[in-house]
C-alpha cells in the first residue's frame, strides 16, 4: 500500500507565481511596436494615405 501513496510536493504551491499580467503586457507592447513599424515602413514615397491606413490596420 505504500506504493500507492503519492509524494506531496509542498514547494510547488507557494512558489508558483502569477506572471499572466506581465506576459499580456509584453504581447500588447509588441503589438504596438509592430503597428508603429508597419506605419513607418509604409510611409515612404509613392504611398497614399489610404495605403498607409490599410497597412497599419491589417498587418
């Protein structure tokens, strides 16, 4: 019967941290930087305003 007993890992619960907010903040910052990079790259000569808006909205 001792084989059936599970070893409890007491260190798992208290040391588990919640990094969900930081991960979502990182994704949001990356998305903003990507949209700005697309906007700046599309703002070259020969591009109309509509083309720039389309490039920024639909990456």
